[in-house]
C-alpha cells in the first residue's frame, strides 16, 4: 500500500509505493495541504488498483519519470519469457497442491500464511525465471525492517529465514522443471544467535513441584523427569502408558488441538520411567484413568499449552522468584540431570528422541561430567537421595 509523504526541505508532496518489487517515489509540485493530500490520495488509489489488476501503464501516470525506461525494459523481459514459464503465483499454487499431502495441518497453515502475506505480494506477478538473486536479497533486506511481535521490535533473523524457506523451495523446484538456473544459489541463511539452555537445578525443581497447583504436580513431575516435548506430553494417552513395564510410548503429539504422528522417526520412541514418574502416573490414573488423555484441563478437555503457560507456569515462576523461562526448559532440565547423574549419552539420546549423541554434546556439552555407561539407575539414585533427604529434613 502506497503512502503520501512530504519532502524534507521543499515541503512538496510525493507518492511512495512499490511496483514490480521496486520502491518508487514520484515527486509532485503540490504543497503539503489537506486538499492536495486528498487529491494525491485519489491518484494513489488508482495506481494501487491498477498495480493489483496488473494493468498499470507507468508512463501514462508519470511520463517524465526516470523509472519509465526501467520498467519498460523489465516489461519487455517479462513478455519475452511469459509463454515459457508460469508466473510465480501460478507455480506456487501447483507446488502447494503437490506438497500438502506430506505436511501436517499446522505446517500447511503456517506455510500458506507466509506465502500469502510475504511472498505473493512481492513476487506473485513475475514469471518465476526472471526473479533474480538481487530481487531476493532486496526482499530479505526489506523483511529485516518489518515490525516484529514485540513492541518496537523487528522480524528476527530466525523468522526471516523461515519466510525465505518456502521461497527457496519454490524457486528451486521451478528451476528444475523449467530448465533455468535458480536465483537462490549461494544465498546463505541469516546468522541466528545461538540460544543457551537454561535448565533448572534439582533444588529449583523440588521447589516448583512442592509449590505448583496440586492438579498440575503430576504433569510437571513427568515433564521434568522424562524430557517430553510440550506437544508430546499434552498428547499423551493412557493407551501409550505401560505402568507394568514402567515405560511411556511416544507415538503422537497434540499440535493446535489435533493429534498427529511424531515429527520424525527419532521422536517415535520409548521413554523409561523413574520411580517419581511412575508414582506420578499412578496418582494421575486416579483422576483421568477412565479418559483418553493422561492430562486434562478443568473442563475435561486436552490441555492447551498456551493456557497452561500463561495461567500456571509463568505465574508460578514469578511467585517463587525464579528467572522467567519457557516451559521447554523442563526438557533441558531432564537432559542435564541425566548427564549430572552420569548416565550413558546413548541412553539419554534415546530418551530425548535424538537419532545420535551429536546434538546431546552440542547443546549440553558444559553439563557433561565424567561419563559412565548405565541405563537410568544412576539417575534413579540421584533422585532418591535428593528427595529422601528433603523428606527427612521436613520430618
């Protein structure tokens, strides 16, 4: 959407808008007055309408502009290629239809939103094979200045990389099908600052479990001592809890209210229960044993992670004076406690759903003590020692 702006110094009004992915600023001789702004706004509306319809004749509106020759050259290039390669918006529609069967509904939704909000307005009317590397870099530079979620913030590098991901996939596929060189070659993702893990220590875990609402104590006990992801524990059903063998079978996740398969083969796993987790699940069975889901909210429906985070997790941390942290840190806590107990990295990786120990050492390297090869018993001893000592002190 274009805007009416006033030139510094002269005070003359000018139009500021984008056409074919290029920023255009067309000067007028009109002074900055309310009537002149209304007059110029009418012109801007007509220009925007014709841009949307793809019928804009730039020379008709701005015959003396230096941009006329530039767009004439681009238009000739587009016409020369039009019959050979589909427009970006048309190929994107085909690409989406072909890719959607292999995606989760949540990923479909987020990808469509990204395409509709960012990619189509920028590249939709262009044939796929005339989009250049310079166009992509210009688009990326514009994205990093766009407003972010938080007040006075801009889109993060991580968010920009996610926006550009479907663009790369679409252009690479189009280049392969229509035999042109992809413009996305040698464009590296923006560097994303590495986020350090912030696990809780065992005394903080005890404090949280002793202070949390009684109806969520079992929930957080399982989270802290199994390393389950939020979607995995919220989607946990009793049919996947084997109390006899003391195992939790991770087979599905709850994503935006929908049960889906785990996100990859590594996530499809079996998690061993410690005695604390076993006791928590036996206790939880008294409350929800006759239901499908292990953990349910006050209206007897599966948990909504945003509600739990806002109404239970963050208020509890504030009440206890603990540093604000995402609930995902319960997963990091489990990993670091296992490492501190001296468990085998291979066993920990299996519990976490990692396909190898590489991620384990990369993320938690500073928490790795002298390693031993065990199977959960060292962690069990650590828990028993810590919690029994606390009970003795209280008695």
